[in-house]
C-alpha cells in the first residue's frame, strides 16, 4: 500500500528499508517473476540480489553475522518483494523466520553459528513437519528418532516440504524414543542435505502456484545423526512441540505477509488499469460498481496490513504472539484471495491471460489459507486462546475424552 510510513508507526529507518525493498522488487525481481513461474526454477539470482541488498538473515543477531533486526523489518521487506514475486517473498520469509528463527532461539552456539552462516550464504532452510497422515494434526506424526548408543536414527516420510531439493539445511521434527523404546516427546533435528546419509528427496509436488520453489516429499531412511544435531530436545511430552509452535508464529506472520504483498500488487495493477482502460467513452474507474470494488479492496488491505504489522510488533524480543499471528494469517490469507480475484476481474479477458501477472497471482495467493496452518485450524487456535481451553477438535482436547 502507499500509506505513508508515519501513519503505520514506522521509524525513519523502516521507511528507508521499505523504499529499498520496493525498488528492488519493482526492478529486477518484477522483471523475472513470470519466468520464475513458467520455468519452475528456483531463482538463485534473486537470492544473490537479496543477499546483496541485506534482505536475508536480517533477524539473525549481529554476533552471528546478521543485522539483529525485528520481525516488522523483515515483514516490510517481504511485503514489498511479494507484490512483485511471491516466490522471492517466500525466500525472504524462510531466510528470516521459521527454521532459522527456531535455531536462533533454541540452538547451541555451534548450531547457531552453522545455521547463520548457511542462511547468510544464501541457503533457505527447510522445515519438515507435515506427513502424509499427519497434516493439521502434526502431533500425530509417525517419523521417529530412535536413540541408539551415541546416535539418533530417523525413519519416516515428510511431504510438502518447501525447498526440498534446493534447501541444504533441514529442521526435521520426529517423535523421539530413548534406548529402551520409551517415547520422550517430539524433537527437532538439524541435518544437511548431501552430507547426511538417509535424507532423500523422493518427489517434487506439481503445485498450482508458487512454482519457483519446489515442494517435496522427503524420506528418512535410517538417517543417522549425532545427539548434537538435536536442536529442539523433546523435554517431556509436550515441550519440544510447544517450542516448535512458538517459533512457528514468526513463520505464520511471514506467510500472512506474502499473501498481503501479492494482494497489494494485484490491487495496484487494477487501480492503474482502471484509469487507463476506457469503455462507454470513459475510464472504467468512473463506474460506481468498480469504485466500490476498489474501496472494498483497499479497506481489506489496510485492515490486513494493520493485523500483520501488529502481530509482528508483538514479537519484539521473542516470537510473535500466537493469537495475533493466527488472527493475522486467517484474515489476511482469506481477504488476499478475494482482493486478487477482484483485481483480475478489472482486466476482463486480459486478466485471464497468462501474458499478465493476475492469473499467476491468483494461483500463488491461493496457498495461504492452507500452508503453515489452515484457516480452519488457525480459527481453532484463536478460539482456544479466547476460551482459554483445549477444544475437542484439537489433539489435546480430543485426548481428554
Ligand atoms: C505450498 C505449501 C507449502 C508447504 N510447506 C510446508 C513445509 O515447508 N513444511 C511442512 O512441514 N509442511 C508444509 N506444508 C504443509 C501444510 O502445513 C499442511 O498442508 C497443512 O498443515 C494442512 O495439512 P493437510 O494438507 O494434511 O490437510 P488436512 O490436515 O488433511 O486438512 C484437510 C481439511 O480439514 C480441515 N481440518 C483438519 N483438522 C481440522 C479441525 N480440527 N477443525 C477444522 N478443520 C480441520 C483443514 O483445515 C482442511 O481444510 C505446505 C503446504 C503447502 C500447500
């Protein structure tokens, strides 16, 4: 959106950062977005651009080589980039939030140094939670890590893992069992693709949108790792998983931001087109039917932006608040789909053409009510936080019955 930074409570540095990211987005990133979608190739050259522009690893503390910036700083960059290319926006999410932020919060010195170096060098870490039989019910995962002497041996299958095949660093969640076979809880392990035997990328999912980043099936076949790779220890039955979910709130804010950015990009195209396209002898923006659509789109975008910024700000010194992050992701993802769909409508037949970016944006934006917690499951998170109880439609609430 073009709202002035001051109205959004941005600092002078943040307004500068936003302008910097917008310039990069409008220039080289926008120029390649259609090609990235068409070729389905991971945009390594955009990774280099982000690196040069200081837009990856921004949230990594300075002692590990990052910039020690806050979530809102990352959000401003992701929002700007996503308006031009959602794939590049997602790369900015996953090099500033998600797995890297979990390692930075819970890892050992050695793990933090390794992960920071990899991300600052351009690696987008993969976070491996979802399995064919455990999606929304992530706690039902069956990938297991068995302690055998001084090693852990992992077996299982994950699917829809973003970056599978391009990411090197993997944060893998598994049920941990001690040497006697007793269940200890869910833990998170770090492994590097190509350096860890037994970590196999077995399929690339043919996705509807966001085609420049692979979504992969990953099999773990007797993947053998030392205990030093355990970044989130199980610590009792729930603690490891709770740590994961806490860190994941940053990723949710990031995902909401990509949806917001795509919708802002589509809205701007529709706004501009409505001025130049003429029918019945006048610009189409002189028709009240379209004026009200523009008004509704801008209201949705402003509300979404406020929710996203607020959720990002809530994470200062830690991770974003779970309730605010869930509210932001549900509202933004659902409204972004509507805004992009309306923007496409402004172009009539042209909107349906692959020569314009609207159809790509419509495919890309559709993901965000699904990945990283569906809109339904996040409504459960919101309701659970409001009612302060475990709901029967959640694993913990269900287990009580
Ligand atoms: C593009 C993309 C990228 C992804 N990237 C990753 C990644 O990097 N790492 C990773 O681990 N996973 C990733 N995922 C997986 C994603 O997190 C899961 O798809 C998501 O959690 C939903 O799981 P599912 O697909 O198995 O759906 P299911 O859990 O089978 O859900 C099916 C339907 O039932 C609804 N539902 C389920 N339970 C409830 C309930 N209790 N109350 C109400 N409704 C319910 C859901 O909302 C949904 O509509 C990605 C997915 C996509 C599409």
